[in-house]
């Protein structure tokens, strides 16, 4: 009896672990119109821009949370980003620049001074604001009519944009597991979503709610 | 522009300059201050300054509530040596995690001293006073802090013991300017303002 229970528990655990490893099935796409691809690209600012966001962050649901101001400046042509995080009083907690894949941290106050944090933050900023550099590996329309554009990186990870009733940017690892997902809400002000909710699942879960306060092209 | 009258009960006649001793006397008569403020944060990354609005409540017995109303809602509560920070998010007040708490605690302690005119007691800044007009108190940080703040200038209005604005200059061309308005001096307010967000 005891052995059976252990076996059941063991099998359940193995099944659960395997479920976590499973890749999502490939979505079958119907060919899309050229405008569909333009719609995916239109989610990102096309020229140099700067914006200020109110950021509400939840690191542990029901636990650690904070509100900050985020300033981001970008130039998609040069693949450049400049990001500053401030307390409501205006203290700079974190400031970094990114050109291509190189991150230069200009200022970082604990607990924002780890390499993992700067890499994760700049990945979030790139995901939300920089359009993919190359053409998509795949794009078209899913069975329900949603526009789907997909870019695959050399490391096997992929970025997806899905446009249906909701506008979504996702990042999946090489196994197809969802790493990060951002929901963008209209209206778009000067090419920037007025509300964005980003959920990170791997390696550590957190949630960011960004409210656009100002944006200039 | 509005101003914080830190000596409103002592003299309400405009003065063109005030010596250090009479300025100190003016500060000593303050029991409480309530005011609104407009803060401009100038950063090199931004073309336009980041503007925040808020209010504060101060008791000379050692309590300060420094509250931002927009664009973020947050509050710092100081009562004696205890400092707590909260932000308003998803419909509720939440206590802050530790980001920048030490720096914020230091600034709160300094502000309490400024509101009492105790500039010489700072362990971080040395001061100099120029009678003006307008009267100016220049605070210069010691080694270490000067990596973050180059100077703080407290500009007095033409009314005795009145702070018109505070200007904080940082390395790299960044600056903060806080201007005060709608001031009430020695008004009474509930002590729970310093206990709850």
C-alpha cells in the first residue's frame, strides 16, 4: 500500500516535471498579408524616442513590491538604449546604457547592483522597445485570425508578437517555454503603449505594470 | 511663487536681509509646518524636467510626513528615529522594500534639521550663510557624499525665516529644485498623519 502510494506520488511528480519541460506545439499559420508584418513592427517606436513610465513591480505575489519611475531613451537604428530607475523622490537607483548586446552600468544602488538584475532589466527594456533586427523567421495568421510574427535567435530562443484582441510580445527559450510575456494596451501615444504589463516566469517570476507618463519621439 | 514660512509668527514684514542670529531665532518659534511642494527633477537624459507634486507635515517635536501625490503616490513617515516608506499600488498602500532607504532616511533627517534651522548640526554637510537678498544657506557635503550631491542651496524668501526653494546639484549636470507653496505655520493636525500612510 505504502509502496503503491509512493509509486503514484513518484509518477505524478515525473509527469508534472515533464509537463514543465514540454515545448508548446508549433502554431500552424496561414500566409499573412504584407501589412500584417508591418503591424507587428508598428508595436515598437521607429525613430529615436524617450519616455517616462510609472512602474509598479511585484517580485513575490503578496510579498515584495515597489513603485518607481523609469526613464528610457532609445534609438532603434543604432540599437541603443539608456535606462534610469528612480525612487519617487528622484534618487537614481539604477542607470545603464546598452549598445547592441553590450551593457554599461553607470550607477546601481543595492539591491539593483547585481549583474543578473542589470541583464534582466535591459532584456525587459529591449523586449518592449527595440524591434527585432532581422526579418521574421515566420509570420502569418493563426486559425482564429490573430497575426503572429516570430523571430528566432541563433541560441534557439524566440520572440513572438501576437496581435488579436490583445497585443502581446513573448519571449520563449530554446525549449519553447515561456520566459517573459508583455501585454500592451492602447491607446498608443507617439508609438508607445499607454499601459504595459510584463510577466516574467523564468528564471525568477515577477510582474511589472508600466503606465506611460510622457513620451517624445 | 509660494514659500515655506518657517518663522511666520515672528515677523511678517518683508526684510531685505537678516543676520544669522535673528534667522536662528525665527526658526526656534516654529512648532509645526504644513505645505505643498512642486519638485522638478532635471536629468541629462531628459529634455524636460520630471515634475512631481506633494505635501508635507512637520512637527518640531520630531515628526515628518513627506508625501508625493503625483506622478507616483508615496509617503515617507518619520517619527523620532523611526522611518517608514510606503507606496500606493493596485488600490492599497504597501510598505517599501529596502531600495534606497538609507539615502531617503538621510534626506528626511536633514530636512527635519533644516526646518528647525539646525544647519550646523549636520554630520554630512558644512554650511555657509549669505545674507542676500535673497538669503541663502549653502550646504556642502563631505567626502563620500559628494559623489552623489555637490551642493544644496536653501534660498530664503524676503520674509524673515522663510524658505522659498531648495536646489540640489549633483555631479554630471543633474539637479533637483523644490519650491514650496500654500504654507500653514503652527497649525494643529492629527498625530496619526505620522503613523499611517
